[in-house]
């Protein structure tokens, strides 16, 4: 069974909490994306359901353990949102309400798991609060996951116990990747520091397809933005589905150039792109670099709220701004 060592401590702490509380709990889990929270929730659900658990350990052999691991336990309900849907609607939450109200419990306990509560619509949020009030003490545990602290979730926060997952250090992540895979050490260091605190994202970047895509992106940035060969071609790069990843690569590169200027070359993340960093540092002022980073940060914040029409316009503005730094 797959497990990540950095989840051990949080698993122990959460099981201790579940042991201590006599009644069921609604737990709001905050974590970085790519820290492996899914494995942790499944392990906790197995612990809740297991017929032969001992202290914090589950047997992993009983019917309940097997059904939770195979995702077919009749008392384990999940709401997972496909990327393209992008919201959890009130109908989805009402369905959960109907299930907990009307369905017989197979094993005396029931668990509801909602990933990405950020995606709850306002109506869905209020509906969920009502369900938490009505059912949290009736043999039903709720695990709600969130990857950002959002002020509009405060009404939901008050109904739950909060728990923030510990993020592993870069050293822990590099050790884990090097022990389990055979990527070049410099690449492991770059990927880990690019996605500090999100080990699964770091591992994803190291996959050949993604690493090649990173190489290609920096090559096209040099050719089309720095040397101004094909701005439209670069626009197409940013319009691809992984726009978050591409913007993150740009920000890392610009921040590395600022660090280079401050004689902090060893703190640069892209140790394999020092020639490019040196060139940017030579032709662009620190003030311009900082203002570009700020603008990209703002762009990322808006990515979740702008319509697609605006998104295209934003991408054009960002691309022109980038090009103007090198003219
Ligand atoms: Zn078991």
C-alpha cells in the first residue's frame, strides 16, 4: 500500500483526536496541494471503519478495510469535482443530506469526504452547514478539504475542528525522491525547491514529459520573449491547460534573476539555467523584475475568477509586458 512518510505524524495526531472525542467529528483539513492528503483521509477512514484495529493501526485485512481501500464501502461517500465542472452545487450537497438521512448504515459509522470545499457555491455552503449541525453527532464523520484559507468559509469553519497538515521539509522530500527514483540529483533539487512543501507536485515535474516541457518553455521564452522572434507563439504556450505551471516557471526565473543580482546565486532555484539568469540580470533592472513578478502574482490570483475572454486578454497583456522588459 502506498504511503508517504511525512504523513505519519499527522495520522497519529488525528487518530489521537478521533480516539479522544466520544462523538463524531467534522474535520476541516488544510493542506498544500500535492502533499498527499488523499492517502491520509483514506487511512483515517480505514481506522474509523476497521473491525480489528489496534491502537492507531488498522488490520488492512477485514472487509471494511478492503472496501475503503477499493473505494466501494457503502458508508463512505465522496464529493470529488472534475476540473471542468469547477464548482460543487447545492444539489450535490442535498444528495449527501438525503443519503445520511435515509440510507441505512452498513457498519454503524458513516464518513462523508468533500474535497476542495473552496468550490462550494454559496447555497451549497449553507446547505452543508445545516447538514453538519444535524448529522455530525449521528454516527457520521465529515472530512472537508481545503488548500487555501478563505475568509468566506468562516461560517463553515465554526462548525468544524481545524487541522493543518504539516508540510515536509525540502530535505525530507529530496531524500524520499532519491530513495525511490533515479532522477539526476540536480533535477531533484530544482523540482523540490520549485514546489517546496508539495512533494507530489515536485515528483510530477520530474517526469520526463513535464521536465521536457519545462526545458521547451524556457527555450521558447528565450527565443520569443527575450529575442522577440514570435510573440504569438509564446501566447499559445501560455494558453495551454497548464497555465499555472507556466506562470510559476516564469516567476521562479524572474525571482532567480533578482537573487543573482543580490549575490545570492546559491539561493537561485534554477541552477541549470544560470546563463539565462545572468543574461536577464544584465539587461533588466531589479525594479522592472519586481514589478513583473507582482503583475504575474496578480494574474495568478485572478485566474480563478476571470472569464475566459478576460483570461485571453490578461495573457496578451502579460506577454506584451514581458516583451517590453527586453526592448
Ligand atoms: Zn480492518
